[in-house]
C-alpha cells in the first residue's frame, strides 16, 4: 500500500475524508460536449455562486454526470426545482490541479488515471471533480474503507 501524501507529475496525492453532504443537482449524459454545455446553464440557475461548492459527480456504470452544488441555507425551498442528492462521504484519494484554462481542464482525465493507479476504488460511490476556485480543481476517487 502506498503511503500518503505522495507526489505525482500533476500534483500531490492525499487521502481525505468527506462527510455526506446534501446537494442540489442535475444529471446529464457522460459526454464531454454535453457536460461543458450544461455547466453555464446550471450555474446561472442560482441567485449567486458565492458560498457554493460546485462539484461534478461521475457515475460511470450509468453513464451519468451529476452537476452538483452543495445545499445552502438559502436553498431551503429549492425554488429552482433541481434534483436533491447527497454527495457521499468517506475516504477519497485527492489530486489537486492548479493552473489556467484550458490546460487545467485538459489535466482532469490524466489526474483521474493517476488516482485510479493508486486506488482500491470503491465502485459504490462516484468519483468527483470539485471546482474549488478559478484555477483549482480537486479530482477525487473514492477508496475502499480498508485503505
């Protein structure tokens, strides 16, 4: 088993713990063009992006990509009619990408490839793109609790 943190050409790989987190979401097919077209519409649905944690959840076995925003207090009535979901908690391997567009986005797939090389992947949970801020994306792969 690898000791963490460990370094990779794209960045440092760490193990982190997430709590189950309620979120508002919309599902689209797992297709790059569809996903890229869906994000601006999803983000513009909200009154403001301030305080929001935006994440993309991959459900590969279902060919689903779930655009998600963690639920905030001002979302109590869900006036947008978005789907309700929970971002699953547990242990994840994380590789944090830093850079500028478009290169940061071009590194997402290679980052997941690197994480899967290190992971005892838990297929019951999605892998996650967490858009922390402009120029920073966390790629997260769920790992079995035995890690």
